[in-house]
């Protein structure tokens, strides 16, 4: 069952690419190595910067650290595994070897599990950060009262637990369940889009308010200066 699932979902497609689109598959392999290195180094620098800074609130720092660790793991695990397996398959295709040994352990249990886990965690982290920014600009002084480090920790732990369970639903449940990632992705994209549209409107509203207040204060200062220094009329 697991081997048939692996072959039907993943391996057959890769075999076709290796056999008929070898140059494309080679570019795919090289890009995965490059992006794995970039994601690893970039997120290590981001984590180091977040750990050292003291100006970012603790709640925001936790959320961005969670996202950075998730993206770092993407570069270290599924992306690097994809690059290595692509290189192995290219070498095996050149020598005419069989790819069946990849199933089910490597592709199904390891590769697909970490791929879905880390994709889900990164996606959920982005959604949580978007809604946190909405709360920050909407709640004003109540934000620190409601969004506490303890509550953020609970949300992030729940996020990672959900991400750990999600791959089992996709990999081991019946074939019809494959639509779940697509449905969840669409819902997530809609929620994130709505969140950032709302955030844009709130920020524009406050920006217009600040501009109007600055204009009013400038006019009041000019009027006060005019009254203190009336113009001298010469007859």
C-alpha cells in the first residue's frame, strides 16, 4: 500500500522527468542545492539578528523566530533531500538502475512527511504574523494586554503540533483526502489577503489622520506666529 502510494504520487512523475526532461531535471537539482544553501544561510543570519536585538517586542520576536526556524528547516531537510535524491536519480538513470528502492521509506515516510510538516508550519506562521499585525494596529494600547508572551507561546506550540499531525492526514488517509492541502491553502491565502488588506486600510487611515493633524498644527503655528509678529504697515 505504502509503496503503491509512493509510486503513484511521486516516483512515476520523477521517472518521467529524468527520462524525457533530463536537462530540466538537472536544472531542478542544481536550483534545489542553491536554494537550500541560501535558505540555510539566510535564516541562520535572521535568527542570529533576532536573538541579538532588544528593540523588538518579545511576542513579535517569538513569531518571527518560529518562522525563521521553519524556513531554516525547509532548507536543511526537504529541499536538501530533494536535491540529493535528484542527483542520485540522475546518476542511476545514466547507469540504467531501478528506482524502486526509494519507496516507501525515503520518499513517503521521510521526504513527504517533512515537506508537508514544514510547508504547513511556514504557512501558518505567516498567517499568524499577519493577524498579529492587525491586532497591533487595531487594539493600540490593549494589544500588550491581550497579546502576551504566554499566549503567543501557546499559539506557536499549537501551530507546530498541528503541523506535525497534518502530514499523516495527507500521506496515510485515502486518496480523496489529497484535496485537503489545496483547500487549506486556498483558505489560508484568502485569510492572509484579507488580513493584509485590512492592515493596509488601517495604516492608511492612521497615516491620513497624522497628516491632517500635522497640517492643522502647522497652520496653528503659522497663525500664532502671525499674531505675535503682526505685519508693519508703512504709510
